[in-house]
């Protein structure tokens, strides 16, 4: 396929998605386009032969339940994405064919071109970035500067340059859940009469049923990213998701899932039923619940594979790699900050000197009064 995606219809320069404007912009002729306009242009440039080839493939392989349009979309995804691999940490980076991915967003070592990405890795949905890199840096600086004893290098210009816009692969589940709890509920009353203290405990059989419909429980599909880090920047508002379009990758990197939905299901299952258990227990109203037992069931489980926006940065400090993530939709930040021990010791020493001077001054005046 010779047609390249998201080229400017006016000057043929590369189009990039601008999160602040929510449009595709050309840096050369300053033109701006909506997603619909980009898709319309691409459709005009598409080759009819590609669609016919997909239709023939569908007829020769009746076991493939995808429509011709889905097969064409997968073929275009494979044709117009490249896979880069980091020889240092093994991370695999998905980028559009026009993106020069020259470093790894995890360890920042150079990466090498590995090949194209298979259509099975094509997401069904994408949540576009809501703000650009400058705003992400502003969020991070405000967050980090409020913390004491942070190493100066963390917020240096050289370090901040490593901030990368990354689409993280997520498996997102919709489900109807049913939970039943059986337990013994206890109410406890104590009182004092004369020299004696009495305790009265009443026990009740407790049965609670709860049905909850979940819409969009996420779990990231990348082994390289800490699960806790991704959960810490939730939630996302899925109302702004779009049907996946290659154009949204322009100017950004993406990760390829290496954890399938069967592997992440236990995490999602645990999150749903821990929430159910907390809701049931909070509704009981007893002083104590004893012998709790839960029966849980999932009905009508449905999956979406989507890319969610994260501004990502790593920081190497004293032999350890520190990771930071910013929700590309809300600006919520997560990550542990290192402590500069020298800065902390200087601060504590200064406080000690000031305290000593205050004590000496007070002592001097008190001595004069005496």
C-alpha cells in the first residue's frame, strides 16, 4: 500500500494530532483538520484493489468472522505501523510509519527497527490526548516542586525533555456481576452496674445479595509498566473515546500489549468483587461481621481493547529507575519521588543552627534580666 496516512491534503506534509485543539494540524501550511476530514481524504486516496483483496480473503477463509471493513482496517494498521525494540530492556514500541522512534520511553536507550505490527494488535478504541507536552510539563513541575528534598536534576530542562506522550494498551471490561454474602452479624452493648461491667452480644444471620453493572473496568496490558502506577492515575472518562484511527498515533508513541485479556481477567475480577464486598459490608449496620463468605458470579462479560493516553517519564537516580505517569486526559500524576539526602541534611543543619542561635539570644536576654 503506497498511500501514507495523515498527510496534509494541502501541502502533503505530515499531520500531527494536537491535543489542545483536538484537531490534526500541519506545521508547514498551518492547516487544521477534523478526524472526519482526514478520514475523507484518506478514503479518496485508498486503492480499491486493497478492499477487493480483503473481500477475496474473507471468501477463501469462511472461519474468519470479521467483516471486509474490519479486515481492511487491520491490513492498513499492519501496513502503516512499525515496531521498534529496545536492545537494553526489551520494550517494544509501536509507532506510525512516519514517526522516528529513536529512544525507549522506559530506559531512554536507543531502539532499533524490528518490523511491522500485526493487525491483531489493532485496538478497537482510542482515547485521544486532551493536552499537549507543554501542559504535561507544567503539571509535573507544579507537582514535583511542592515536595521537599527533591533532587534538582529531576526537574532540570535536560530531564524534562524525556517526557513522552505514550498510548498505553488497556483491556477494558464491561460486566454484570452478582455477589452474595452470608455471615453472622453481631451487635454489642456494654454497660456498668455497681462494681460490675456487662457486655451483651446479639447474633443475627445475615444474607445480602448485590447486583452491579460495571462499565469500563481497566487493566493495562503491558508487562513493562507497573500496574499500581497505571491504577493510580485512574479514572478515565470513556465518553470521549473514539473508534481507533491510525491518525491519532501521529506525533506519539504507543505500546503493544504483551498481556492478553485472559491474563488480566483475575485483576479485573478482583477489583470488581472487592468493590462489591465493600458495598455489601457497608450496608449491614452491625458492630461486627463474623464468618463472612462470598459467592460471586460474572454475567455478560464484554471486552474492549483500547489505547489510553499517558505522559510518561523515567528518572535514573543513584542506581534506581523512578517512573512517573500523567493521565493524558485529566492531568492526574503518580510516581514516587526520590529524596536528595544531601539537600535534606543541609536543610536540617540550617534548622539546627537557627534553633541554636534563637536559644543563645533568648539565654542572653534572660541572663541580662537576671
